[in-house]
């Protein structure tokens, strides 16, 4: 079941935003997302939360400054997703700018799994011989890995943003906005954001030591395109602080000042960097970067982000684009087999699926697709090849997935070997014979935490648009803004007549929609003279759907600016439809 819910809007906030210079349309959109002052939207980096508010960041900065001064060998241990890759690139670029001897190592997910494991520590010691290990986007749960590093005489600096467990690792220093005692206001800082904050603190520490006397300081603002990519791709909540980081990163990309690798990733997908949006970061560059970690080795993605050679970046980006195409084909086959399995199963409160043929690197995307389709907390499992199963989960808004796994783990102490994650996404490892037990335990816990109403899909929109609001100008304004998790891109709903439809690209519908225009909108081009009631026509796309639509529909849609053959026109992007009542 599904229902359309319209966001509430504070009229006083709208009036205040209009008085601050916003159009009534944009004021309404922002007010519905909790914006009450135009200052919250100004691209002023002085509004960033000060680094000193991140617990232990100044201590870690001092430790790093000492290590750089003493010529210590530093090694970044990265995660194999886009957040980890961008965090690694920020660390490498900044630390090298500060004169550090620094290299990196990223675990191959198929051989070593996630995080700073004892095996990765031993590999680092054998191959790189570091004095200091710096984790990015991982480490907060690496109790055994940190212990092994300590045993081997290496210091560990943990930078992470994941939720901690009951114990913290015995690291040299830890920065994580979600660790106990940290009062940093933005708990949604991504792993790349944590690393960026550490580099800000390190630059300030080195400044006080006179390290930049007679020479320019490294420009950390030049790394904000990397911060923006990792932040959006990791689907963290875009609070005021994260939106500011993303906004500045997008400005750099649009102005042609991005890292060669980010330009190359967008160019490989045929996207125009001058019009880059959060969509391009989250659904174009991010998946291509992630394809390396999903199918091969994230070192390829990191190399794309750290090279200054545009030709080399373009070569890697083309390879990543091919990997992403391969990933999409694998995903399509997995989804087909998953749907065939579900045909024989009545979904309860959850979906937990396992197939020995599924690709371990793609189960997270599969879980996401099934969650979207069935609106259930979903886990997909693949064989890890060592007597274990790897699972990746995605949740609905009503269920905190990591907390649910924690409850399962407490009630069934030997069931889950390892787990971690966030409210919306989590991963875990099981014994190969434990799938059925986990499926039943997860279902039981979720039934306690949710109600039937939580399983009803809601299409949350910003209401209906009047004909005078359904304009290209408003579509461009929305395209230029920053949207993402917790600050949703605007969606609207209206009733339309389907005037024409045809299949394009074999599996998409291109539509011409019409609706009645109010007599008050006589100035619209589609309205007849004299203000009589007429019709308004608009082009639309429905992606991933090739079956014909009925003559009249109620649709939930986004406004889009379609750039084609040198012209730009308004286009609606339909996300949900149903026959009109």
C-alpha cells in the first residue's frame, strides 16, 4: 500500500525567507525542510562548525605534526567505498602537501573484508613498514586490528564516523563525531568529512609551529570537490554543515577547478561538469568509483582521485565506466533471480535472501533495489568462500538497522560473527549454516520494533504545482541547489492526461502530459485568450517502465531541465504513478 503525504510548511518561515530575497516558490521548498533564515543557505565557509569541537582532533593533529617533523612513515588504511576512497584521497593530497611521507592501503573486500583487521595490519607491516596507521572511514570497531598493530609496534590513529560498539579500540587517538563524549553538532559527518576536519586542524597546528614561514599554505579548499563526492555518495544526512561542504565542492566542479579524476568520472558518463549536481555525485560519479571496490580493487578508484595527470585520470575513468556497466549487468541478473525467489515467498516485515551464485560486491545494491520495491528492511547474502556468508542490508526510515542487528546479536550471542553500519544501511557476517536462523531472528526483532503502518509506503511531496510554478526557471533553480539524504530533492504530485507516449531506449517511456490550467493563469502560453480555462502541456519521462499508461494518471514527479541539442526545456521526471480516480 502507498499514500501521498504533503510536507507541512511554516507560513512565517516562508514570509521570512521571501523577505530575505528568495522567490515564493523556493521559500516554500526550503521552509518545508526546516530552513528559517537565508543565512542557512549562504555559501560562507566561516559557517562551518569549528574543527576544535571534534573531540581529540587537536590532539591527533599534534601527533601527526610530530610524526611529519620526525620523518615517520604514515600509511592510510582506507575503506573500499566512495566515502573511503575520497577520504583517502583527501588525506594523501593534504598530507603530501604538508611534507609527510605517506602511502595508502585499501583492503580487497573479497580477501580481507572490511576495516582494520589483524590480517590487513600484518600485510601493511610486511609491504609498507609504516610507523603510523591512519584509518579513514573505518576503525572504530577494529578492536583486534588495533591490538595487532600495537603488538607490532605501530601507532594507530582512527578517523571514522560509524557508530561505535560497546568497546573502543586501544588506538593512539580516535576522532569520530559519534564516539562517546564527542559533542560535535553534526553527527552526520561522512568519513571524508572527518578526514577533511583533521586536515584543517593539522594545518592550524603546523601554522602555529611556523611550518609555512616564507611559503604559501596548502589550499585545503581545493579538496572540497572530493569531500562533496564522498559525502553525497555515502548518503549521510545533509545537515547545514554537510550542505555547506557539498555546495562548495559543487561550485569548484562547475567552475572547472575539480580534481582531474572527478572531471574524468563525469566526462566518462557524458555529463557536463559545468552543470554538476548532487545527482551527478550520487548517481553518476559515485557508482563508477564504487564499481572498483565492488568488482575488483578500490586502489583503481583512489588512483583516479589522486592523479594530477588528466590523461591518466581519463584512462582510469573509462575503465571504471566499463566496470560499472559490468556491475549493472550482474545486478540485473541478481535482481531477476531474487524476484523469482520472492514469488514463492510471502514477505513478512523483512526480506532476507541468499543465493550462492550472487556476487559479494553487488549485494548492497541488490538489497537497496529490493527495499525500494517492497518497502521492507532487506538483507541480501552472498557466499564469502571461507565457510561464511556476507550480508548487506538496507532499511526503511522507521527502522534503525544497526540497532536492530545489535538486538539480534544480544538475543542470539553466537549468531552474528561481525556487524556494523548506520540507521539506513548495515553489513554483517554469518556462518554459512546460519542464514535461516538469522532470517527468523531478524524478522522477530523487526516485528517488535515496527507496526503495520510503518510498512506502508509514503510518497512525501511538496504538494501540487500551479501552472505558473511549473516552469523551466524553477527547474533550473532546483537543479542548482543542494539536495540529498535528510534534505530531500523536491517532489510534487498532480493529476494529468496522458496525451502521447512512446518507448525510448527500449525500457523507458517518453510522455506528453496535459492538465487543465486555471482561469487565473490566462497569461500561460497554453491558455486561450480571455482567461478561459485551457490546458497546459509538458514533456515527461518515466524511466524503467515500458508498459503503456492509462489515459489519466495521478503522478509524483520531479522538475527537470532537459539539455538537448543546444536547447534547454522543462521536463518532468515521474517517480510514481497510479490511475486517476
